[in-house]
C-alpha cells in the first residue's frame, strides 16, 4: 500500500507530508483547492512525464517522494531485482523536477532511468478518472486481465513455454536449411578440393622433411663436380700413377744391377704410389657415399612445390592442408546427411507446433469461459450504478493462424450502453460519467485478480448523486477491502464511507500574495462539517449538519 506521500515545491504545494492508511481514503475540498495537483505530483513519482511548469514559482526544483509497503513477491520487487536495484523493506520512489525541464528518478535512493520508474509505477498504482486513457481502457491490457480473472496462469505459462519450444524448433530448421543451401552452393568446389587434395595426400610434417632432403640433395649435386675433377686427375688419361709406376720399375731394374744409389728414390716413389692408391680409394668411398639418383631431387622438388602451391591456394600452411581436406570432406558429408537431419528437425518442429496448438486451444477455451463469467459479473454491478440497460462484452477473437506467446486470442473489453446500439470500445462508446462507472464495476470484479495494490479514482462520481453516488460509495468500500483505494470525490455519500478523510484546501501565505495547498485529516466534528458542506454547498445549515450526522452514522 501507499503509506506516505511527500511533496516539495510542486505548483501550489510548498511543503506537504501526508500519511496514508489501508482501506478507503476520501480526498475532498473546494474546486481548485489542489486535489488534481496532488494526483499530478503522485503521477510524477510513479514515472509520469515531467514538466517544468510543475515547479513552484520562484523555485529551482520540486520533489515528490512516495513510500510503499509491498509483499516480498510483488512484481515491482521482481523488476527491481532484475535491474539490480536495492530491494529494501519499503519501496521509496523519488522524482526531482527541475525548473529547466530536467528530471531525475530514484528508487530506494539509487538513480534509475525513466523507463524503469514507469515500469515499477505501473505495477503499484492505477489512476482512473472520467477521461482515463490508461489502465483498463487500454486494450493491450485486457487479455492479461481476463487471464487473471479466469485464474489461467498455468495455461498461459504452458502456451508461453510451448511457443518458446516452437520458436526454437523453427530456428533449428531454418539454420539447417541454411547449412544445406550453403553446402549445395559450395558442393562442386568442395568436391574439386577433395579430389585435388586426396590425390596430393598431404601429411603433417612432410614439408619440413622434403625441404631438408632437397637441401641435402642440392649440396650433394654441387660437391659432385669437385669429386669428378679429383677422380679425373687421379684416374684419368693423365693420371700420375702409371707414369710413376713405370719410373719405379725402371729404377728397380737398375737397382738390381747394382745401382743402389736409386734406392731412396724407389722408396719415395713407392710411398707416393701407396698414397695415390689411398687417395683413389678415398675418392671411391666419397663417390659411393655421394651416390644419388638425380631424378630423386626432381621428385622431391616436385612434391615440395606441389604442397606449397596447394597451401598458398587455400591460404594455410602445408601442415594444415590435412585440415582443409577434412573440412571439405565434412561439407560433402553434411550435404549427404543434411537432408536426413533436416527431415528430423522438421518432424520435431511439427511436434512442437502441435503441442503449441493444443495448449493454445486449451487456453482459448479457458478464456472463453472466463469471458462469459467476467461479462456476467460486471453486468451484475451495473444496475445499481444506473447502467442496468448496458451490456459489458468481452470480445474474444480466436485466430487459428496466429502464433504468439500469448496464444491465439485477441481480447478487448466493449460496452453497449443502450439496447439497439452497436457495442464498441469503452473510450468511444461510454460518456465520461458512464466510463467511470463501468471502470468501477470492472475494478470491483477484478480487485483481487490482476489489480495494482493501490487504486485512485479521480472524481468518478461527477454528475451523479443520490442512489448512484451511494452505489459508487458502497463499491469503493467493497473494493478497499482487497486493495487500498484513494478517491477524489464531491459526493458526500462516497466521503461518508471512507476510513480516512483528507481535506484539501488553499491557504494564503502571510508574506506576499502566493497561496499554497494544504492537506489535513478530518475526524469527528471536522468531518461532519465537511460532509455537511458537500451536502449543502457554501452555506452550511443545521439541516445539512443533521443530514451529515445521519449519513455518517448510517454507513458506519
């Protein structure tokens, strides 16, 4: 409930602190005393549109603070927790309006955006009047109100959940179709890549091995020329070994004939020939070690260049070619298995669609039953409100082709004010006085289902009197047993039924010509005087006082 309202420097209000209690609170006073200003101030605290003209003349800013006591599971607290705003024992809404048009919003002393303030405010307080264009008049709220009246929360949740499942299933089908379409568009290229890389058959680490082997073969090829030159010198036509061998044989014959002088030369030649033999053997060993197939270098280079060309083509390293091959093989496999996967997903989507349809149809049936009960309950309230000839119609349009989280239904409240006339929306068909009475009847029926905890009625009894005003008072009283009700009223029959009576008046300031709005609670004699004024007008007579006393005693 709304437990306190504090206003500073808003229009005619310089400083005002009002404590509020549960039940029915009546706000009365002369026309122009500032009752509407008080409601405007409260609307500002609830996230209403700011306006520089709200700031009291001569002030830089104005401020409104509303304090509410709420159960722990109230939707407003859920919104606060979702928005990471402190959820204290009391909910304190504070709005500052600056004279330059700026506004600032705070919830529990934490700065918040206007959107959150509006969202929280909408769950806390409903303001209804003769020219109301919000709350019950807004057709966008009618389906939720009907669901609340019918106790259809479980069915609504089931439809919401099955709709979510259907959306997810349809998304999976769409995604798989996109995969297949992309695979089909790339199929020819993918097959070409698979054929090309399969023939190439790349292996991880192969490039490094080929590069090292190529380097070795190229080094061997370069060294072969030096080996051939050495072999040519030692074993070719001009090789020294035959000439040295012939010389040594001649010298040895002479030594045999007593020419010992040649022995040292013979020994040197023998050593030289042995050295040449060793050199030739070394060359043969080198030739055997360097033996390679020239075609191998060609093969190694061809393979290495093919790997590197393929890597450049696919913008990867040679070692990653195996991954490229796997990727395109997977694409072809996906195309081959994609149709089967798509068929399964489409079957799942069909099951999800059927589950949604069944849940939505059950909800529609429940809404139809609730619509008939709601119409009957509201119409039962109308005769006492002098709307006995009127009809209240819950227009439920079921669209089987509609797929929405809210179900198949479009719901709108309509009225028929007189027999023979066409029914239509509340705002278009009902006059100001009729609209307020229709809304009151509807709120009485919906009080404990789908209602904000605080209801404010702004002069809904204007233009009526006697039995109708009394009927309005009785219904406001009934309504206040379930929610907190504040009503701005000019009807003594309504004011007399209030649990709390607040009198709103203008007071002239001692200094200057400015006036201010003041609110004071009435009790006992003061309340009887105010009810008498409402009965009699400007001149309060003893008869009016007697009538006021009787009215207050009759409703107590």
